[in-house]
């Protein structure tokens, strides 16, 4: 199992809507996340910043392929067309990424 954490800004005026659409995500998106091997997925908010965390339970060698399948899943582009305008990507994020990955500094089970 691998742990991943990401951050991105959230437009202040979008907070209520962003929360509302995440109360119960679309079944197709929920299934695609599970099929990608992602579990324990959470998104937190504080002062205009979103923090996302998930655990990837699939084989490490399949991670990139599974993330591409997730991106190509039915309705995913539609979901992103709704959520991306609400978000403010960090200017220093890696090329080709929307959310900025974070480095794990400590973990205790």
C-alpha cells in the first residue's frame, strides 16, 4: 500500500458548492476510484486550501496505468469540468499535474 497526499487552492466563493457535490459523488466516479485501487480517500479544507489523501492498494508497477484509466473513466472529464474551475492550482506544481503532490514527513500506524 502506498499513501499519497496532494494540495490545491479552492476559490472562496466555491466552498459551499464544492462541499455539496462531494457529499455524495456520482456512482461512476466512485466506482472508477475503487477500480483504480484507491482506498481511504479523503479531501479536507482549511482557509482556501484543499488537502487530499488516498491510499493506493494495487501493484506499484500498475500505478501510472491505473491513474490513466481513472482519468479516462466515463464521466470523469465531466466531473473535472465542474470541479476544476473551483480550484486554484499552485504555480509551482509539477508539469502536467493539477494538484500539487506533498511529501510524507511522518507516519505512524
